[in-house]
């Protein structure tokens, strides 16, 4: 029986995965802020989430997956003003590119692709509930009636990042922006609702006043509206472990009184030549920057998934060339196996054929160890290719190998 073990950042350990409902999984994946287009580092995260979904489905689960699109926030408003376009035009343009890249990289489109601008009603409901419970409160800042969340009113705040709340300041501090640069915690009350004045353009007329939902409540609103208040897995990049996902937990669980997600799984950063990607460094890469050099989309996908998803990895052109050659060599061997037409196989072939899927599954069940899973396939395929070239691989055994590899490739999406 398959038993997937996942590293759960909430528990800080690898645990056996069980879904709340038998063989059904609700999965939330933290999507991009669409004031700019995603780069290959972002796609590394989206790809590990795709592998997770596909492997759950391979293992017999029915997965309902939601991805969030942050299309209303401070940064989007500022970028739109800078470019002289509307926020909707800016973010819609980047969303089109984002979903086209999903298609190119064979990332399965989630069941729910939700824009933050479509869940203002749910954000208002959550804020009203939190305000009634005394966890959130209104405060006028520069003539705007905002709403803030007081983390000291929610027992267990910071449990995902494992904060020591004894160090939380007792004096009142408020953070008014959606996000702040850098990685340190903002130790104070975080904003849930931006009140609007007469000149603000990105605003909604609601029961709690004229304004817009802050980034800190948007994911909780998107997920709870479409998947409910209890899900199985929440995913995102490792940077979401600072502030963002704890804010989401604090909002959802303070409203419902129950655990929001059992598993929290995060992907590691992608560096370029040992440095973090940034526009200031001039080292930001997009998928077409790689394919314009002659690499195919499956090369890009394979490079980004071939390694431990939770650890930092480093992009170099040399490493991309190396993994691309490895994949091409593997695919060439598979093509030769597919053409095998001998009547009888060597006696050593049967165990190799039988081990195609079992070897893959053993490694994938170990926290999606895709590198070892692929390497186990590579070893067996190399041996089977050898037998095929010696005319000691039967057509029927070759057909079985190809059928099993096609099943496995429902997860990998790089072989055929």
C-alpha cells in the first residue's frame, strides 16, 4: 500500500499523509502577485506543487486544488501608476503570461484560479466576524478607516513559524502596508482592510465601509470561499513562512475555531550563480530566456524538479546543460526499448520490468524525492536498453516497460 510521507513545516517533521476525507484532498497553493510576471524561481515552486498534485492523483486521490492570484495590493497599484495603466490591465496581462507558462511547462491548471478582486465579499464577512470577536478593530490612519488584526488576541499565533510570543511587544504597534521589504517579522498588528478616501480609485462600497481587502486577508478569503475552512495541504515558497502563511492561519482559524490545514509544505529558493534573483542584480530569468538558448520546455521543467523541492538550489547554464543531456539520454534509451521486438527476454529482465513503478514509488513516498525516483528509473532503463540492444528484450516486456513509464510520466511529464 502506498504511503506518502511529507515534510510538514507545521510539525517541523516528516509525517505520513492522510486526507481529512477518504481519498479526497483539498489543496491550496499560494500563487503570484501579478503586479509583475513570475520568473523561473517562482516556477520552481509551482512545479513542486504540480508534482505533489500529480503524485497524489497517481496514488489514487481526487485532488481539488486552488491557486491564488494577488491582483489588488499596494505594489500593483504603485506599478500600474508607474506604467500609466489600470491595475486590471496590468495584472490581467501578467496573468495571461503566467497561465501560458503553465501550459508550456506542463503544469496542470488548478481547479480554482482565483483573483483577489473576486473575493471582496468573503473578506468583508471574515473581517466582520473578527471584529465582532474583538480580534480585529477599526483605526483611523491619515483620515482612512482601516481594520487591523491583533495577534495577541489569537492564542497560538505564529505557530507555523514557531514564534516565541513571549518576545512580542506589549505596546501597541500597527503595520499599515500590505508587505514590507526583507524577511524579518513585523511584530505588531497587521492590516486587514485599507479604508479609502475620495481620491482612492481601487475601492469597494461594503458593509464595513469603502475600501479594499489587504493582502494579509486575501488568501484566507479566497480559500475559505471556494474550499471551506478545513483543507488538507497548504503550499507555497519558503518565504511565505515569514508572516504571510501565519497571517492566513490566524484569520481562518480565529473565524472557524478549527484547524485550517493539516500540512504546510514549502519550496526552496532558486539562486542564479549563487545569488538570489533580483532586478537590481540583473539576474532574473524567465522560461523563454532558457528556451531561447535552444533548450526545450521539458528541459526547463526537468531542471526545476530534479532535486529536493524544499532546499535551495542553484541555476547555472552548465547545470542546465548537464540535466538536459541526462534527460535526452534517458529518452533515447526509452525510444530504443519501445522498438524492441525479440520473441523472448533474458531471465534477468523480469525483475527489472517489475521494479519500474515500485522503485519510483518508494522514493516518491519519501517526501517526493524526485531525484532518487528518476535515478531509479534511469538505472533500470539503462539495463533494459542494454538487453534490448542484445536482442534479449521481448516485445511484450518492452510494451510493459513503456506502459509503466507512461503511468509514471503522468507525474513527471518529461519522458514522452
